């Protein structure tokens, strides 16, 4: 029974990614499903140090 489970797991993992890379169809981008699609911009950059520190 465990051999069947192992075989199914191996086959399912082997099938991952065999369809190829995902591509968007040509044309304009689709509208977002929820809201305007604009997110609040957060400053996540690392602060730079000056030479005095």
C-alpha cells in the first residue's frame, strides 16, 4: 500500500511543470477582480548611512 502511495506522489511531482511556462494572452491587461488594483506604496528601502555615523 505504501508503494502505491509513493508511486502516486512521485508521478504527481513529475507531472508538475510539464505544461510549460504560463503566458498572458495578447491584448490589454485584464481588469482586477477586487478594487482598483492599486496598492499603497510602502517605503521598504534600507536607510543609507552617512559618513559621520
